[in-house]
C-alpha cells in the first residue's frame, strides 16, 4: 500500500479520535459468536514462551503459505505480533522462509546477515528504502532470526517480493551480463533511465482547479468537515479528481492540507459523496479550497458543504457552495498547470439542483509530452536474457544465473508500472509472481511467511492475495489485523513517534463489533462461521474495516468482504505507533 518515497500532491493531516460508538443493533449474535470461538492470547510482545499461540496449529494446518497483513503500516502491536507468529511458525511448524513487502534484491541483502552474521542490520534496513520497515520492531525480529540461525536449532531466511525500484536489481544483473552480453547490460541501463523519464512524466500530468478562499477567522483553531459530490469519466490512471483544502500561516504554506490524491478517484465513476476533514491550526492566516482534476478526462462536482466543529457554515452568500448558479461558480476562480483545462458549469448533469461544476482536460500538455513507453524494450530484454541462461550458468552457476534473470525481471516489472493506464495493476500481480519465484527456488515443500499490508495479502480481486489464492488455494492461509483505538505512525501527520490518532470506529465496523467482546486481544477464525448463521451473513455483508497505508488520513475505513478476504483476523483493542530507528521521510 505504498511506493518509494517521492513528492506527492497531498499529505493528509493527523486524525483526531472521537468517542467510540457501540456496535449496531442486530450484531449481538456476532459478538456472542466471537466471545465463544475467539482465541485470546496473552501478549503481542515477543517472548520464548509460546503456549498461548498453540491454536495456530489448527488455523494453519498443512498450509505452506501464511500471509500476515496489517491494518496500518505504523502500528507497533501488529509488527510485534507478526514477529511472534513468525517465531512460532519457525520453531513449531517448520517454516523456513520469511518474505516482506520490500524491494526484492534489497531485502535479500538482509538474508546474508540473518544466515551468517555478516553486515550491519540497521544499515540493511536503511537500504530497503521505506520507513515502515525501518523500525525497532522489525530490527528486533531480524536479530531474533540471526540468533535462531546461529543456535543450530533451525533455519529462517529473510527475503522480499516487492519490485518498485529497479536500480539495485539492474546493478546486480549488469555485473553478470557484462561477462556474457555487454549489449544486454547496456540495454538494462537504458531501461532504468527510461523508467526515470517515464515516472517524471507521470508526475507532471498537469491539473485544473476551481479555487475559493475562506475567512481564516471563522476556521482557525477549529475542526472542518468539507464534503461534496464527485463524478468522473475517463480520468487517466495517473490522474485523479478530488476536493482540496489548504491552510497557510504567513510564509508557511500547507500547515494543514488534503486533496484526496491518496484515494485515487479516476477512471469512470458515478456520483459519490466524498469528505475531507482537517483540523485548522490556530496560527492559520489564509485558507484556500476548491475542486481539482489531474491528468486527462472529465470530472464533475456538486453540492459542496462546510461544517465547523459539526455546525454548518454557509458564509455570506458570495461563495456558491451548491455549485448551482448559472454562469458560476460564484466565488471561485479557475486555474491549473501543465495543460489546457476547461472549468465551467454543466447543465446536462447534476446530483443536486440543475447544474454542476465540470473540469475537463481539453488540450495537450504545454510540455513536450510523454516519452515513448519503455515497456516493449524491457520485455525484449527480459526474453533475451532468459534465452542466455546457459551462458550465464557457464559463467557462474545455475543459482546465480536464475538470480540474474530474476533481477532483470524486477526491472521489467518496474517498467510496466509506468504505464499510465495499467500500471496500478502491475505491482500486486508482480509481487505474487515474485513470491512464487522464491518458492520455486527453495526445496519442494518449503513453507513461507509473508508480511505485507492487509490490502495486499487479502483475496480481493486484483490484489496480491487473489493471485496467490488462484494458484495455491487452501495451501495459503490469510490473516488480517484490526485495532479499535490508539495511535499509528504515518507520513503527513505529526511526523514523530507519538504518531497519529486512530479514528474511533462507528458501530457498523468490524472493529466496533470486536471491541464489544471486551477482550483485549484475540484471533478470530472467520472461516469457522456456519454458512447460514448471522455471523456468516455479517462477514459477507461487506462490513466496514480500517485500512491505512503510509499516509495519515481521516478516510480510514472501507467496506471489506471479510469472509472472502481472510481466514482469520487478529484483533488488538488498543495499539501504539511503531518506533522508527530514525526518521527516514
């Protein structure tokens, strides 16, 4: 649920917790079932005593793949519990490979340390790029792996399956290719440069915006809820539509900011009600807000509303928040960069009233345009290198040859991510392919633990877990993680170990129902619910479940087919932020 750190248009503000809501009426039977069937455990803190995790044997059974999710990328108890489970699976159930949602060759560098003790684990975590894994919790697990391997009691490898960054993969492959095919080595370097150019083009697609100004005196020091209807048609995959709001204080711009970029509203979508919530700092002197669209296509906006501390705000009437005035939008001015955008009222479509605001890309970008796609060349290169396996084996060994080819494949996968229309689909299918590559290069029957976000391990169509489920079926067990309250680490909030507040879940969420059991921590076997029971119907009804990636956000929940996506859920009622080894954002 992330990409390598880069400049983005939005970093959402820290969320503020609100009072917890009771579970919805009608869920009493679900709560009772949870109390009756849940597996409580003593602690999330790793320890040698594992008696409280004995139930894992029945949950995992004979499966060779256990996929462990996380409801946020920054909850300490999720990480430490995954450490506990990994330790249990290694010492009691014969699991010998661990694989994390980190770039493949960079993660494999850690393997040398856990097997031999060579290297600096802190530096190796730094070399995996992403701050989410550069924590005390992951370092503690790495150190346990090293001690376990050194003890002679077993063997546990450290690997990774992500593929977003091509540089290290290309460097590894080139060192071997120059010995057998210097032209292929040069082509590999050209692919890396082409990826950089394509990514730069993706980051400069341009945008159009309708911008209004709000009186800072009405909003400074208050909580603001900004809502509206949005519809899209053909918005490019590298673009998005959204509402936006930014608070400034003198020369300090963006002290509070959100533009919904992380929600990726693109493609063609019917009218949806969307909301931004921000806490406006007391020192705010200027507030701008409005509607925007990035990339190509068309977006419509309607029925904007503002609430200050829960009370409607309408202003003095100069702002046409309803977006319904002929000749409007009154109180907003049009702007944009990098292309030609038409911003006007549209009387042919509306969600409320007679008209809506339309933002449409009508011309080409004012820059030189996107560079040629690097994908065809990368595919040809991969096929060429695969055809030279015999030469690579002769120059090294079968294992080394396969590793060279796999690193070229990682470059090819990263290249395909630059496609503006299909790039967003490449990452999860590639990660699944890389997991299978890891297993194919281990002994038959090898058991592997996967570590990633809930969004990647679950079986929802298109995500990594769905690709693996199609190939492995019941040989994979998927365990999601959920929490009711606490704080989490994420970019865009307070940028500290104190973390960002988890919004208290509403009564219809899975977290609220789990909280109603009164149990502080437990594992729930979702698949044990009887087919026609109230519990099974609840799990199939797409209850809302928390999902937070690398960005702090108030949009923390989304509907989830719990019965399809997970075999079990680990619930920890209260969680704390991960402890960064050092700030890397």
